[in-house]
């Protein structure tokens, strides 16, 4: 189920309303998978959110999306400079941003994830593929929401 829901999640900018919708969907699916709980008095009830979080551990769908995004960032940094994806990633428009509060960009989200993980020199970490891979695995379980 997760690959279908998170298709192309590497490019998502996670806003709070999207996070909420994805979490709600994940809990709905988990309730269907794990089924109801039978109480001692013989009645049945659906599982509460805390119970579902306990069953999945720290691995939730938002952490998975953030880890995939970090993995894609590392991939883009390794691409040769003449590749179209790299050109689009490094391109900056000549126009100024509109007035008001600036919208979150993909790179802003990636940088905030990296800061949450307390990685200071993340561009140097990307160069070391094994170290970056371990950081991505750590992100799947340890990023605070």
C-alpha cells in the first residue's frame, strides 16, 4: 500500500494539511489491517491512534516520505552537471518572489529535515554515499514530526 500512496513523494512539499491527510489515511489502512480489539467484557472496539502508533513503532509514512526526499536530494547531487534534472535543480529564476509570506520550496523542506537531524555539513555527507545512506535509514525512524 505504501508505494501506491507515496508515488513520487520525493518531489512533494509537505504542508501541514497534506501531512494530516496522509496520516489519517495511514491510520484508516492500519485499522483495517489490524482489525478491532476485543475487550475483556466481550465487546469489540476499533483501535485508538496510540495503539496504532505502538504497533508500527517509529516507522510512519511521514518519516518515510522525508527519507525518500533526502535520498532523492543525494541522488540529484551525484548527477553530472550536464544532466537536465541537475540543471533544473540548480536553476534560479530571474523574477522575484511575490509579496507576502513566501511559499515553502522543496529545498527549504529538505534543509529543515537536515537541520532537524542535526547534520551540519550535509553537502559533504552527500559525497560519502555510505554515510548518506545510513543517515537516510536513520531518518526513516528518527525524524521528529
